[in-house]
C-alpha cells in the first residue's frame, strides 16, 4: 500500500520559562527528540507511552498545529515545509483528527448538523439539502441514524455518542488518515470497546488510515497493525503489533507488556517491572533515556544514546543489548 506520511527525525524543543524569561539560554524541553515512522494507506499505527513522553506533541506536529524544530514530514512524497497554500488545504482535508475529550471538542452552541457539516462547508461547495444528506450519511455510518440527531446540541448526548459525532465530523470529508489522540480514555470503560470496534469497522469499510495515540497499551494493541513505543521524546521500539507482543526487545517495552498482562507462571514479572520515576524531560539522563529505570543498564548506556536499528525485518529497537557497540 502507498505511504501516506513519512516522518523523519522530527524534533520539537520548547524554550523553558524561568520566571518571566523565555529564551534559548534558559534551556530546552525536548518534548520530541528525533522520531521516525511511516503510515501507509489503510493501516493503524499506534503510539504508546507514559504521559509526558511526547506522543501528543508528535500528533500536533503531524497535524501541523506545531512547527517542527527539526526533521521532515512528507505527505505523499511532498515535504510539508514546501507546501503551497493549495497543498496545505489538501492536507487539512486529507488528515483529520479526533481528540480525547468529546465534551470540550464539540462546540456547545452549534447543532450537530453544523458541527459535522462544518469541514464540508469550508472545503467544498456542498450546501443545503446536499450538505444535510452528507451529514446524515456519516452520522448513520457512526450509528447515529435517528432523524432528529442533526438538529440536536452536543449536551443532549452521552460521552460515547459525542465521540461518535466527533468521528462523524472527522469522516465527513473522506480523509486518507485520522489522528486519534486518546480517543477512548475519557469514556466510560463500558463503552470504550464499542467506540474502538466502530473505528475498526469504519476502517474496514472505507480504508482510512489511523494514527492512534494512547497511554493504554490494551487500546493500542486492540486497534493497531504496528506499534511504536515512546519514552522521553524518543521512539525506543517499533514493530508489527503481533511481533511486538511475542518478542518485545526493549526493556521498557518488556516492562509495559508485562504490566499489561495477567500474571503468568512462565513470566517472572518481578524481573521486568518498572521501577523509579520517569526522569524530567528538562533534565533527561545522558546516553539511553531509559537507563535510570533499566535493570540491564551497562556502562555504555550512560555514554552513548542507542540508535533505532532493525533487529528483525520491520522490527526496530534502540537498545545497546540488541546493538552492542563494537
Ligand atoms: Fe537498558 Fe542500556 Fe538498553 Fe537503555 S540501552 S534500554 S539502559 S540496556
Ligand atoms: Mg497527552
């Protein structure tokens, strides 16, 4: 399948505020610090990691809501930094987003038909009855087929229904990709599976690609074809979802998976449990960012930052255990 998005070495460093002073001299918060991945037509790439690891900033960079400090994002082969106004419009049509909180992401003063119809109105010449038909069609697709739905306001719906409305809005322009930033974490546990299954069904039907950001490994595993694991602004491992479950290579990934699994007699959980706090991204460890929590840390880990290297076909990991320096 064609690659929609190629992300190469992207960085986002924020200048740190000291009192009222913000300048490069006060230091940098390296929220995203050299991340590479691709997303192909029709697939789901999940990005998992603890809060503050840079995954939301990565999604904002992909949505062009933040400027890159460094690195390149290419959309269908074209560098976004070279975009014409026309390219930018095409990108904003092709890449849509659904955010965590369906309570704050839907304007409370607008009816559902205006919320869902807005991107269509802005980007096409569809108006009136044709626009309302389009809105009804996508609302039906997300399971909201009651004829009154377009005329109601967001507060008249439950959290799960609101997230369906947000998904309908994202689908209305038939995008190539939707960025899903914690799409179910604000919802009741009882309806998370419904929304995840809806997203998967929609993908089956229309071939949309997803870039899924979540802190919950169970959500990412349920949804994704490939999974990237982020830690302190860096991608530490990326592989097919099944491969990563069977053979997590990075000690951090191993810890995440062991924490998410029910206890199993064959797995010595106590050996791979996460200990210690996540270091501050303002003052990350030298060398490997995970070394302060890693039970396998060696002297080289404090000296040299491991690079993401291919350990098996399509399976990349950044750890000196896999790529011992000569
Ligand atoms: Fe642990 Fe060293 Fe691998 Fe980092 S590079 S994960 S500290 S073994
Ligand atoms: Mg976040």
